[in-house]
C-alpha cells in the first residue's frame, strides 16, 4: 500500500490498473478503519499526491474560467467517478457550470488627445493605456493636477480641498506623500489604502471628475504602462495611465514639473493642486470584458438509513486559485507567475476527495453526503453562491456544511474550527471528534469569514469551517506543495471524517442558530468602521451591493437593513460595486451616523445607521 500511495498521480490520466489498485487499497484501509470503529482518511502520501496534481504547472494556478481550472475540475470529477459517487452536476455529469468574468481586452475605440494648447494624439500602448476598471465612454474637459489624488480626513489632508473638478479630467501621481519616510502618517497600516489605485479613482469620481489619468511617481523605478488585466467591473469613471514624459508635456503650460510638485507636497505635507492653464483633453475608452464558463464539481453518496437518507451533509472546498496573479495576489511584482495555491486550496480539495473515497469505500453513511469542489471562490464565493441557489440536494434538508480551506500547514497541532455556534450540538461534536488526534482546537462560534461556508450560513444552514492558519506564502507564487505538512493534512482530514460521521449518524441533526455578533475587538485592518452586512457575491441583477446576510445586533440590523436589500448609496457615496462600499466605509469613523439608500421591493428607501468599531 505504501508504494501505491507514494505513486505520483499525473493530471489528466490515472491508469486504469492503478486506479483499481488505489481503490482496493483504500477499501482495505477503510475495512481496517471500520473494524476500529473510527473513519480513517487515506494516508498522508495519497493526500500529498493530490495536492501535487492540483498545484502542478499544468494547472496554471487554477484560475476559474481558464484551461488550467478546467483540467483541475476534470481531475476531481474523475476521482469522484472512480470513487463511485453519483453525479450531482448537470446532464448526468459531475460539473455544475456557471459564468464568470475571465479577462479584459481593448475594444475598437481607445484614444487620448490633447486638444489644447495644441492638438496632439497620443499613441495607445506606448504613451497611454486605459485602466481595466475604467468605464466605457468618453470625457472631454480641462485638466486639473490633483497631486496624489488623496482625500484623508483623518490625516487632515485633501488634494481636492477648495478645488472644483466637476466636468474636468484630473491628473494624479501614484504613491502617497512621503512614501519613503517611515514616520509619515501615510505609512501607518490604517492609512495604506490611500495610496491604492481604487482610492484615487473612486475619489476622483466622487468629486465629480469626468475622467482620471494616473502617472508614475517621479521617484518610481519604472514608468512602464501597466498591463491591461483583471476582472473588475467598471468603477463609473473613464480612467487611463500615461507615461511620465506625457505627464510632463501636459504640465508644461504651467511651467511646473512632476518632481517639483511631488517634492513640494512631501516637504510641506500640503497639497499643490491647480487647474492647468489652457489645457484640454479628450479621453475615450472602449474595453471588452470577456466571460467564460467554469464549474463546481459535485458528487453524491446516497445515505443508507431509510429514515435519514433524505437529509444531507455538504462537504466542500474551493479548488480554484489565482492563476498567474491578478488583483488578489500579494506579490503584484510577480504578475504572470503561476500562483500554485498548494495550501489555498489544493489541500482542502484533496481532503474532500479523500473523504469521498473514505465514505464511499465504507458503503456510505446514514445520511446522504454531497461532495462539492467549488469554483470562483477567489472571485468572491461565486461557486458556493451558485450552489446555494441551485443545490444538487434540497437546501432545506441540508443539515450541515463542512468547509475545508487551507488545511495543509498544521503547526503545533493548532486547528481552527469556526462556526461551532452556528448549529446546536456542534461545539461538543467537534470537541469529541478531536479526541486522541493530538490537535489543539481553536474553537470559534462566529460562522462569518471569507470562505464558501458563508454562503450556506446566510442561507440559514449550520456550518463548520476548518483552517490551519495564515502564513507568509498566502496568495503568492511561493505557496507550493513542499511547504505542506502532509502528516498534519492527514490528521485534519481524519478529524473532518470523524465530524462528518458523527453528524451523519446523529439521531437529531444540528439546528440552525442565529449567531449574535461577537464582542468588539481592537480596530484594525484599515477597512473602516463596522457596518455588519454579508455581501452577496453572486451575479448582480443591478448596480449596487446586494446583501445576503445581516449580522444580528450590528449597525445594519439596527437600521433595519435586511438580506435581499441592495445598497445603492452609502454616506453620500454612490455604490455600484463592493469597492465603492469599501471606499465609503473607509472614509468614516466609529460613531458616525450615515444615511444608507437601499433598494427593496422595487423601491429605494433611506435608513440611518450609526457605525461601530470593526468586529
């Protein structure tokens, strides 16, 4: 058996003879486990082999909607099929398809022209490029230099102070004031977001500008135009990036240079914004946002007890990752490099496949088990949101969802188990399941966190979330299989098997519990004060942020905001995307009273909320 489990499984092709031997080996393991009365996951080497397959270069980082992710889905489907699961996807297969944004490219009409003081057309791709978050359309107006493009009330700094940019195009430099000074107020963690591109662009829009043009800071090592990539929705303003040489040309009528202006701001921490005399521009952007198909992989193991088989447990993990970087990468300077995602989340996906084998080989459990490898998690829980809307097994008879996300780096036996207060009896169940495994359980009652179980909890299903903790390779190309703890992965998978086995055979299933918001913690993270909603990350029917859940006792709940509402305006900021809502929150402080405009039952309504410390 050791030799078989140590055999590396190649993507796309598991020899039939090997598959048969593996199945037999698993069956023997399960037979032994059955004799001991405790479910036993396949050994560490088998789990690690699956991680190697999913994180291999052929999978190209498994970004949803790409050929690499498709290869990963087919591999998982084959494992489910060989295991003997019943297909839970569409048309008698294991795949449950849905659409996702996959990329962006230039359309037919993209142009930037200087209309005054003298007519000049700039070269696309050499002197300027549209930004992926730009809205389509054109802007014609006078040019205003707005320094760093920052409005930071908490730091008493505003590049837009006493400046009217309505119906104009603004020019802003990247970075933030005194970016090389560790003592700068902008170097505090809570102020990092002011240097981000989304702050500068949405801030320009909120001040009424028709368009925004960014230029690299004079001290930046490179002024290369950024590649057009990403899957963001448009942010409601025409936006582009140009070279420093063109930036200098635009400022020439003022007699000022970029370095001089940046130095002036940094030296005095005072804005140097101004209307550029007799300078008018025309910016036109036309982008094609591409969409593709991705799929959840769903397999079903019917229950064996006539009284309980009509109830189910969903065991899930997301198999997608970041592909070759992109917006979620924490290594933006390595764009184009494969992000293998061995821990995030090849580890959890391997465990789901292992559990499928474990329980199928044992002949099933009393209740039905639904195994789901989700796509689109990194794009915002798209796969789990899709499944909740189109479940393979009735959601109202799904008694528990167990989510495994980043479980491959067990350290000092520490395993985080969240959501233990989301259903009756779960806290005791997980505590009992850990007996004798050498785990140090870190229990958390709160079921809210940014992973796939949240979609189930907001649909009022009890959930459990297993996680071995964050690390420095998270969302970076360095998240590779060599850094996993294979024995730890086996231990966590065995723990999950015990949890599922206990829940599947319990006479009384866990009942959904509406969890109150946890006590306030110290403020941090730089995301602004606490409002208390769970965004719906599925496809939006209209601009705005649709709410899938509201935390009990939160400012949103006290204001009367409900699941299903769509936030269209928050504290005076138009909300079309989640970036807009984040921008609006970051501009406020705990204790602020804000007006929130929501769309409900075909009508707009306004409520008032008092923001609190982030929880």
